[in-house]
C-alpha cells in the first residue's frame, strides 16, 4: 500500500514540475522495477538464515542416512 502511495505521489510531483506524461510513465516504470528488485533483495537477506538452516539440516540428514559401504562393494 505504501508503495502505491509513493508511485502516485511521484506521478503527481513530476506532473506539477512540468515533466511530460511520457517521461513520467518511463520514470514510474524504472522506479517500480527498482523497488521490485530492492524488495526481492531485502527478502533474500531476511530469509538467508532460514535457508542456511535448511541446507545444514539436509546435509546432516544425508550424512547420517548414507550407508557406510566399503569401496570394493559399491555398485557404480
């Protein structure tokens, strides 16, 4: 919701300062893309500890469940 208010305010301020509608639309597209990428980056940073925990758990489970078979009895 806050992002929508930002875009509307951005549009109005550019219109008041005399920028053309085409320039405003281009600026809104660029601002939206940058906000989307920034949001994805922030979400990745926020979820990074949980992702690392999941990787560690899978690594431990696979290490425990792997049978210890001698090399001469392995089937490739």
